[in-house]
C-alpha cells in the first residue's frame, strides 16, 4: 500500500510538472523516476549505542569462539600426532625385542 502511494505521489508530481511545461515530457519522466527513487529509498536509521555495543560484543564472542575451536583442533591434531609417534616407537621397540629373542 505504501509503495502504491509513493508511486502515485511521484506520478502526481511528474504530472503537475508536465502540465506546467507541456513541451518537456522527457523532463517529467526523469522527474518521476527521480522522485520515485527518493521516495523508495530507506532512510538511515539511528542505532542506539547499546545495540551497537551488543553487536560488537557478539562479533567478538563469535571470533573468540572460532579461535578457541581452532586452538582445540590444533591441540587435538598435536595429540593425535604424538600418540601416533608413541605407538610407532612402541611397535619398533616390540619389533626389536622380538628380533633379539629370535636370534
């Protein structure tokens, strides 16, 4: 409904311009499009400092969570790598022990 009223107002303004100056239909069309664009634009809304601070805190918290997850993943990879190395070292020891027992 609001969009229809904005279109109606823009066409009314352009129509009045066309009635004033019959020779410039192109100017009336450009005026219609310009007024319509201005009416359909959304104005910048005021954002309270509290909401802005909440948004900034939310972004910080998300960043901290991502960093914490990345750190945990890094620690998990390091732990798995160490376990693999320990397991391989243990297998080598067992292999050498079996080889000594056979000889």
